[in-house]
């Protein structure tokens, strides 16, 4: 029965493609979290009424974030071809997808970080200042801990988007399950491969969501 339904699936290639997708997703999630957190903190801290209020810095960073967040991912990949070739040396393979994945996702996550920080009660920050906490102490001991559940929830949503981005990147040769489904499934009219690759992507998405929900609930003090 399995041979009848999945006899045309190349399981060794599916496994390799799954590992490539996990590699691209894992690296890009880690980089997106760090870069997005920094960008989000800058956007929040330099906005009106906050610790490092600076209209010009806030305007510049807001513009950068808005521009890169607004570019469709498939177009962003094409725009970054010269940069990717300079950085990686090729437009093919899992490593070649990383610059576009990170640059595409980090601004999106930065806005989520900014929104999470804006949800923090101003009274908590004012109380910390009254007790003599430095600006760095407020960032490290108030802002990040208080917003942690929202930060985790945000990176979970971003990670799921990154999985779909890896599938799109695969269509132009970046590897992973998207490349496998397109090259071995669609182009060779093999619906079995397309179906199995889709199921594996769904499983990855469900696992990311479950892990994200678990840690969000663990860190939520409410």
C-alpha cells in the first residue's frame, strides 16, 4: 500500500532536503532574534518619551525597517543577488538563502519587539528609575524580562514565516524542501514528492508553534 502511494518518493533526498530546511531555518531564526531584538530596542528606546529619545535616529531606523519589511521576499532575493554572491560566493545552496532570510525577517521581528516593549506599564519603568536603576539596568532587568512572553511569541510567528521563506528560496535553487518539491515534484510531475514535502513542512511548522507556545506559557507571569 505504501509503495502504491509513496513508491516514487526519494526518501534519501527528502531527508537531505529536510536537514537543509532545518539548517536554514535554525540559523536564520537565531540571527533574526538577535538583530530584530537590537533593532526593536533602538526603535523603542529612541521614540518619544523613552530612555534615549532621539527623533533623527528613530526616523532613520524606522525608515530602514519599513523599507525592508515592505519588500516581497521573492523580490528581495533577487535584489540581494550581488550581495549574496559577494558574501557566500554563490546563489545556490542553503547558505546562499541565509542573507535574504535574515534581512527579510529581522525588520518584521523588530516591529514585533517594539510593540511588545510598548505594552510594558510605564509605571514599572518609572519605579525602577526612582530606585536608582541605570538605563542599562532598566533594559536588562525590566524591559526584556517584562516583554519576554511577547518576544517569544513574536519569534515563533517569525520562525513560521521563515519556514515558508525557505520554501520560496528553494524555488530559485537555495535547497531545502521547497527546492525538492519544485524540482523533483512539480517539474517532474511527481505529486507524491510534492505532497510528502508539504506534509514535512507542516510538521516543522507545528513543532515550532508547539515549542513557542510552551516557552511563552512558561515565561508568562500572569
